[in-house]
C-alpha cells in the first residue's frame, strides 16, 4: 500500500487518483481558513514554489472538524487561499480527517505515522511527508512551520 492507492475528490467533483503524483515528494496537509495556523499557507506556498519543478507538491485537504474553522464551500476555500496567500497547489474537497467518517487516505496516513497519545489527527495543519514511492516518511504537528520541513524535503528530492 501507498498513498498512490487512494483517490480523492476535487472541488469540481472529479475523482483524482493520487497515483497521478507518482514519483513526486508530497506534503499532505489538513487545512482550515479560520485557524490560528492558517498563515502557514504562506510557507506551504513558498515550499511549493521553490520545489515544484524538482518533483515536489503540496496537497491541501480542508476539514471543518476542529471548532468549525473551515465552514466555507470548496469554491470559498479556494478563493480564500488564492486571494490571501497566493495558493496555487491543489486544494481538494473538504473531508473528515478523524472520526467515524474519516477519509481512507487519512486513515492510512495516521496508521503509517501515528500521533502522540492518540492515533488520530488532533488539529488543523497536521502535515505528512511522503517520499517518491508514496510511503509516509514523517508526520509533523500543526505547530511545525512548513519551512522547518524544508531540509527533509530537500533530502527526499536528492
């Protein structure tokens, strides 16, 4: 199994296979527009801009499961991200990242990289670094700034 075995929905209601990203280093992040960590979009975009031509991408997965900090529609979320942070990396349809309706991708991610204490995503902007083979390398807590992950990304790209 790898992340390439999963499909997700785009905001335009199209199924997208993560196999389309085969061979890339990925940073998968659950996001929210009204969170104290929302300014991390800036760092995520900087990483994407710096390394996208070297086989790296960020995949954003909005979730409204943490204090209703992502209440908008898919179109609202995309517009917010583009207008406020210049986001050009893929932002997918809002999903559940924990609980009984957890998306299978996030169930896989947390099984591969369990969190501290409970095996679940605990807050917005939890980040999962994926190697070129679709394997989870490391999980980063929400308070870890995206640019703090840059060295690990560079190592996987080399």
